[in-house]
C-alpha cells in the first residue's frame, strides 16, 4: 500500500534552496535535476517502504524520526504517521557536519 508524502514548508524550502544553490554554483541545471530525480525516486521508495530510513534523534525529538541519504551529500528527515510520510527537513550533509551533534544524533 502506497503512503501519502507530505513536505513541510521547512523541507520544501531546504530542497528549493539546494536546487538554486547548485544551479547558480555550477552555472547549469544538470546537477539540480539529478538531485530532484533522486528525491523523486526516494519518495517512491518511501511510499512503498516507509521504514527504510535509519531511526535517529532529530533536534531533540526521539519519536519516529528517520533519515535517508540522497547522493551521499544530502539528508532527508521524515516521520511516518498512519498512511502519511511527513518530510520534515532536507539539508546538505556539509551543513550537518558543521553543526555536529546539534542537528541530530545517530
């Protein structure tokens, strides 16, 4: 059974900012398109297998938060609630590494 995917405003903003950054940085849309394609594949996987991500503690929240890595450079944080998958955040792993354990704990 497929689950409904819902993006929070924070997660949408993180994804959009990432796509814009890479478009401007590379002076090309090709890498941004690659990121978006991988995000869409990840959404499909999540809708079919919601427990695929690794359970984590995210910014102090311990209940049902999971993480998936996209292209090894980005993290997608989500939770599952009945038939809904809530995408909580989308961030660059370089940002997370700079903030150490303030962002999340394994």
